[in-house]
């Protein structure tokens, strides 16, 4: 095989479909979020405002987090030096897991390198623990869940997005004695819609199934102590396994599950993605633990976050722009075509100093390509005005040029 020619072909396919990904090289400015510097391909620099970050609450620059990380660095050095089993479990990892278990009101928690790995490792391991397990998976579940379920070799059923009647029919069609698990999300990150947690828990009770919820886009932001939508809705006790990230609203890095002590013990003992990899650096664990401890009581920060999202949605709706609004903090603006989406993103960046990455297939279905805005408590009125003005001008411009672009 001509390997280079094959790589050229694979890359050309992405260009042909207008979904080749270009990474924008930015340097975030601590103390000055959401401002950053864009290192342009020609070597020059341009100040930008980041509107697509998932550091939803600005915790990545919070002094409580930075101080904890600096203290851990000074006290214990850079890396953990091992897997969890072989010298890589430290007081920082244990503290973080205790903080997480308390957050989700579970007996235990397990920290992984990321929420992707936590989903993949846990879901691919569960059939080893429960032979014959059937996993019922929402069709819009994140790639990490799909991958874990796909690799596990067990049976799977995919239910239509948020369709509890479809889920019921699938559960009812299977052997009542078979072990079952329902895997879903509390907030689907691309549309910002909520999963029907209560109804799914009711079905799980009825059909004796376990529940697995991904709260990656909710932890830190919903609930009295920020543990997510399940906490907000008083449903934490009804969920068997909660998955979350430490890299978005928590502002640091890593992922985890929280569950019963027995479930965590079994996953810890059987999941290759937990066992055969170096544990996260103590600095990271310390920063995440400090962030969560802070988030448990900072209800004002959560309120400001929601207010910012509401203001942005109101203003964009006022301009008549086609945004999706399911009442969450995520603000997707549907453009509906990869060329236009890329063009708008490029023009916002170059002309208006606004950075928002285009979101294309396969992250979202074809024809629903979009710009996904993530307003946060660190976006002030000045940043909001700049975005609204830029979008207003560009939307009219793109509408005028649609015919030209289509050609
Ligand atoms: C729903 C969902 N689950 C899991 C992940 C993975 O999280 P992490 O970035 O911690 O790997 C993501 C990442 O964006 C996500 O959107």
C-alpha cells in the first residue's frame, strides 16, 4: 500500500465535505478570562474573546484552584509516578474521590484520566461484571459511551432520543431475568436539552435495570451544591452510576464515576482503562478537589451563569436568529451548512475578535451545522455586546451571500 497516498485520500475526503477541522491556537490569559490571544498562522497575534469554551464557570482561573495546584506542585512534584495500583495513589487522589462521593451522595468515586475514559472504561467493563448484560443507550449519547458499549461485546439496544415509550418497548421485549442498564445524559451538549431522568428511573425500577447517567455538561452548574441535574431534581439516590468531568465547569482536567462502594471496587478491579494507566498528577487532583469544594457552596456563581445564558438567548432571539433554547446554559445557533458555519466562524474571528468553533458532522447531524456559544459568568456586558453586534451584522451578510456560497 502507498500509505501516504492513503492518508491524503482520507484527509481529502474531509476537505471535500467541508468538515476538515482546523485547530485555532490560543493562549488564555489567567485573570482575564474569557480573553485570550490567537496565535495566527502567519506568526502574528490577535486578541480574542473565547465564546466556545467549556470552562463554563471560569474556575480554570479561580484563585482557590490555582493556589491548591501550586501548593500541591511545591509539596509533591509534577507527576504521580505510577498507576493507581503501583505507587500512583496519593492523598490528593483519595481526597478528590472523597469530595466527589460526597458531591453525588454516593459511597465512593473513581477518578479516571478523563470523562471519555471513565465512560469508555466503565461501560466496556460492566458486561464482565454482569454476564448477559443488555445496555439500553440513548441514540444521541456521547461518543465515549457509544464506544464503551460497542467494545464491550454485550447486547445493546439504542432508543430514540429521550423517547421513554421507545425505551419501555425495548425493555419489555427482552427477557425479564436478563441484567439491564440504561445509559443516558442529563444534558445533551449540542442541543442543550435535558434527559428525562425521572421517567428513566421509573422504567429502571419497573424493569429492574441499573441506571448510568453522564452529567458531564451539568456538574458544577445545576443543583443546590452543583452536583448536576439529578441533584436539582432530587433524583441522586435513584441513579446507580454517575459520570462527570473535571475538565469543564470544574475547570481542571480528568473524569470520574460515582457509585456504590461495591460498584466502584469492582470497576476499579476489572476496568483496563482504570488499571493500566498512570494516575492523574497530584496537582490536577488537588485543583479539582479545591474547585469542587468551592462549587458546593458558590450558588451565586451558578445563578450568574444561568442569567448570562438567559440574557444571550433573549438578545439573539430578539435579532430573529435561529437558536435552540431548551432552558439550559448552552446556546446553539443553527446555520445548517458546513460552508456557511465555517465562513461565519472565520469572519467572527478575523473581523470581530470573537472565537467560536464551527460544529459539524459527525458531532451533529448533517444539515444542523452550528455555532455553539457558551456564555459564562466571566463574559461581561462588553463581551456580550460585541458578540450580539457581530452576529447581527454577519447573519445579514451571510444571508445575502448564500446563493454565491452555494455555487
Ligand atoms: C457528554 C460528554 N461526555 C463525556 C465527555 C468527555 O469528557 P472529557 O473531556 O472529560 O473526556 C464529553 C466531552 O465533551 C461529553 O460531551
